[in-house]
C-alpha cells in the first residue's frame, strides 16, 4: 500500500485535556486531523502502528487524500464522540435536519452561536434554520482549522522565510474558497448569519477578486447579473459615469 | 470560460430548462450552463449590450445570486476593490446603480491613470458623489506636485470629516506638507505616510492611533517625540527609509512592535529604544552606517528579526576588515540586549558577522531563544556563524534554516581561516548542545544546494547530535511545484544520502514533503 508520493504523519500529542489520548493524522496535502486515539484505531493500519510501539512520531505512507481522510474520520468521529464526555461539546442542527456535534470552543468562532451559548439558551441543540448541512459542515471545517491554528503551541514559521511566501493558513484558506459560485454565496450568507468575521472577510474578498479589473459586461457574465436598463437608460447611465471609464 | 468551473453538475439540477430544443452540440453537454455559450458569442460581437439577442432559443436562467445579497455584504465586497472598480459597478444594473456611493473604503491605489491630474480629477469626482457618512479606509497613491496641494488638503479634510479609521497618503517625487488640523484627530487608528512633510506646530493628539508607518520622509527627533507623546495607544511603528536624523530615541509606553527598515545618511545611526511593552522588533534593510542599536529594558521582547546589512564603501581588503571590526561591536551589543528573546530570526549578513567573530575567537552572547531562524546561503563563510549561534542557543527547540541566494563573500577571511576545520574543532563543544532541539525545518534546498558540502555537513551534524529530535523537514516548494524533472531526481538522490546518516534520536523522522 505504501506509495512514495504521499506521506502521513502520526504523532501522539497529549494536549490540555489529559483524559483522552489524542493522535494527529496528517494527510498528503498537509492537513491535520486531531482525533481521539480510540477513534483513530478504527483504522487497523493505524491501530497496528500505535500498538507496535515508538509512535511519538511516525511516518507512514497512505494513498489517502484529504477529502477521503476527512470523510472516513468524520464518520468514525460521529460514532465515537458520544462516548467522550470530557471536552465540552455543542450540537448544531442544520436547516435540513442534520446534527453536528462540535467542540464548544470551535462553535464559538461564530459570534451568533457564542451569544446563544452565553445567554444560556443552548440546551440540547442549536438550530440553524438558515444553514444547510453541506454549508454547515464546511463552516465547521473552517472554524476548526482556524481555532487549531490560533492555539498552536509550536511557534509557527512566519512569512519571514523567503521561500514560503504565504503562511500555511493562508494557503489553506485559498484552497477552502475554491468552490463553485453557489457554494461561495451560501458561505457568505452563512458567515454573515453566524457572524464569523474571518470567514466573511475571506469569502467577500474572493468575490471581489472575481470582479477585479473586469469590464462591467465581464462582471455581468461572471455573476449572471441581468442588465435591466433599457437601451436609453443605459446610454444615459454611461454618459453620466463616463468619467469613471476614461 | 469561468462558468465551467462552478460545479456545473449542481447547477443543472436547480436551473429550469425551457422547452425549446438546443442544437446538437449543446445537448451532449447536459451539464454545461447554456448561458455561457450565449454570452461568449455576445461578448465577442459587442462590448456591453445585454444578452437580449438570443441566438439559440430561450436561455436557462442562471441565477443572479450576487445581486440578492444584502447591501451590507455587497459593500463589504466593494470595500476590497479599488475605487475605480467599485465605481464601475454602478453600471451593472439598477440594483447596483448607486450602491458604491456608500462604500466605506476608498482606495485610489491602482495605476490606471497615467497622469497625476487625471487621478486627481477622478478622486474629486468620486468624493463629490460619495455618500457614506463614515469611512473605514481612505488611501491615495499618487505622484505629487505642489500644484496639487489644495486638492490633497480637501481630500484629507473629506476623510477626517468622515471620521476615517485608516488614512494612507502614499506620495512620490515631492513632499506634501500635512495640514495642521490632521495632527489633532481622535478617530484615526492607522496612518501611513510616504513622502509627506510632518511638521506639527503644536502638540500632536492622535488618541486612537494604533499603527503608524512612515516611509521616505524626513524625521526629526523633536517631531518623533511629539508624535510618540501624542499617541498613547500606539502599538505598531514602522520607519522605512527615513532620513534627516543621526540619532533616534524611540520612547513609548504602549509600543508593541517596531520595524526599522533601512537608513541612508552621512553619519552612522545611533538607535535607542525605550519601550517596556515592546514584543516584536525588526531591524531590516540596508543601513549606510550604524554605530549603535540598543534596546533598554527588553523584558517583554519575544520576537526579533535582525536581517540587515551595514553597508560601506571600501576600496581594499584592509578597509573591509576595519569596517567589519566596527560591525562586530554593533552586532555584539545588539545581541546582548536580545538574550531573553524567544523567537529570533537572523539574516544572512548578521550571520556572516557572527562567523567573523567566531573565527576570531570573540565571544558571542548566550541566547535563550526557543525558536531560531537562520537565513543563510549555506556557503563556507556561514559555517562558523551557524556553529556560533547553535552553540549560544542551548534552549532552542525549533530550528529553521532558510536557504537564500547570496553573492556576498568575505574574501579577506579566506587567507586567514579555514572554516571547515574550525567547525570540526568546535564539535567537541557541541556535545552538550542541542538538548532541546525537537524540530528542524529547512527551506530552499534547491538545485544549487544539493551538492553543497556545507548543507550536508550541517544536516549530518544535526542528526548526529540532536538527542530529542522528532522531526526534520526539508523542502523546496518551488522545485517541487514546478516539477523540473532532473532536479527532482537530484533531490531524491541527496535525500537518500541524508536519510542514511546516523541519528542519535530514536524518534527522529526526516521528511521530504513532495
């Protein structure tokens, strides 16, 4: 199964929560997923590595890409997470009825959710009628990643190093917004509703970049904006705004 | 065409198709958004006339989602655009007609207009129509001449009336004298001035100012004093290519980060920083003469970047040697005040000075840093410096080596010292080192370096002596992304050689992310 083109690093880190032993899985394109050891052991491959000993840091080759890894771990996580009562969790329910259990700290990246929790109104589940499950899962992904990056204990390599012009989080963000227009707008609306400044800024900037330097007609095409001016109105508008087009 | 990439498979399920059949080549691409083909033909024949002339029958209505977004979000989007692009959205459709006039961010920073007069006219027109009562950002980048003074004064007045948060005047070729009313402003939190004349008649009162960047302008000590005194919340100060001073005392109770970038004057610079809360310091760029650089009370200092060069004209090797004697003192004194810093970035020139100090057996101060970054060209004259830094940083946990290009060779040292033997002799003292080193990251290991003996020597050494090493990552992102085949092969060969070196740490992993 070993393929030299990919590498996955498994390392054992005991974080603040000393009750559950955690394990970090890193996919080939650099994304880390921290999961409980018990959860990771759902994979026999990983289980054997852990059981065989020296696993403070291990490299193994798996031909697994990020999406695959995340889908398998998320399935596993949802099975096991109910047993783990140590980290405070909160359940978010999407408009189409799907429930997502996340760490409270991650959910609080959303100011809206933060206020709900602080006001003491989050008993069982927090319903989010304006967000579908597909979008909610992406938003959670964003919040997790940014929460993780904020809490990095290892001093991060800043953009000072000449060869890495962007820090890893910026690269992740760039990949995150490589989605179709519909998803992008859904993310914008979700970020607005949930009041997640970072995500709103990121998605809005992405849309702005799609508009930069384009002529109005090109912008209309990109976003399917219907020109509702009559030919006369348009001529008038053009004349009035002529100074902007010189 | 851009549409293709926007998950067309999702689209086809939501879009409603009209009954009229399409031409055969379209029907085979069932998921292809039909609009794109229409508009492709439209745009080639006309420039801005709407796609009302339909050549292929009724169009599938692609949803115009952007226009359905609430105003506040659209304004956030427009805020990222430069003023020219923002203004042009006014012609998109009725919904967009006067939206831009409420945009809280006005950036006149693109290079669209060739003549300064045109740029000035454009700014004037925008300000006439602009309706937002509050500005978050007002930035102008223009080539200045004294004739523009009255207009620029008006723009500044416009911005301050709108209680602007961030004001940037980035000018060039001539100096613009800031209007006096600007020195007393309680709303502004960020100021960026380039080629401006700062001469307050009275006191400066910038009670909300947090960030200040001054580029290419004359700075007098008394003006700097007024500014620092009048900015009790100042957290970030950047001075780039400023002149007309030989000695600078930077005194601030609130300052958290200082960037000192380049200096070009007749007399060597004396810099003294008194900022008890300062956390981050950067001394970068070219200094045509530096006599002293000291930080008093650096107890809060966490992160420092010393990536500068003290330049001097010298004609022969003797002058070069003298020049470096002075530099040694400056660097030593500087490093002495950095001994508590946790994260240190050392540039290539400073590393070379440390090399010289090392071969002359001059002592270097001990550092307590946990994360050390070295910028080096991995040439022979970096070796003693690297050795010296490692020797003086016993607590370092993360080491980052950034390999860069350098054509800076210290020829006068060649005839006196043998750097490799120097390294080997130091190895005796290295036994007690690297006790804490856990992570090593090496960037820029490119084609030119794979044969470099220095690089291999250093890696071998690290693997042999870092007892608790967990991870060593060696990357060359540029080569890997561009996939130049024989480079990749050489990379592989060297990486295999490196992997074969003995490691003292049982858990160490060497990773070459491809």
